[in-house]
C-alpha cells in the first residue's frame, strides 16, 4: 500500500463527512381525479371491397397496413354507433374500426361453393 505523503509531517486529512441521510420521501398523495379518464375516440371507416389491410395514415403520413381482423365480441358502445349484429373489423395495430361495405355481401351466414 502506498502511504500518503503530507507536507511537514502532518497527519493525513480525514475524508469529508458523508451528507446526512435524508428520510425517504413520503408517498405523494394521488392527484385528485376531477375528470374520469375517457378513452380516446375510435376512428370508424367503411371497409372497401376486398380490403384486408388498414389504410389509415399516422401523423407522419406513414401507412399502418395492419391486418383487419373480424371483431366478434365488441362492446355495447360500439354496437350503438355502428349497428347491432354488424360485421365489424378492427385493425390489429391502430385499432381503427371498419364497418361493412353496404354494396358487398356479408361474410356471415353465407355458404360459398
């Protein structure tokens, strides 16, 4: 071990004292909930004939291109906005809803040979 050399034989300086320990911060009280957290409004579009991927663009103009999946058990609020027993599709990424095309035959309860 190397010894510290101090001028004129003075004893080595003591390390500076550690700062006093601060007690842990008390948990801050939760912010008052003045307004209920409202989920963002879902965008609803009409599905084009044979459309299988989302055509929604983000703020930068980039195409989402997520797969449209059939949504069977949607909430009552969506049923009230789109219609009861509608064939609803939802994008797997941006969650945009797609209503059925009124000109296209529904895929539900149809036989195709």
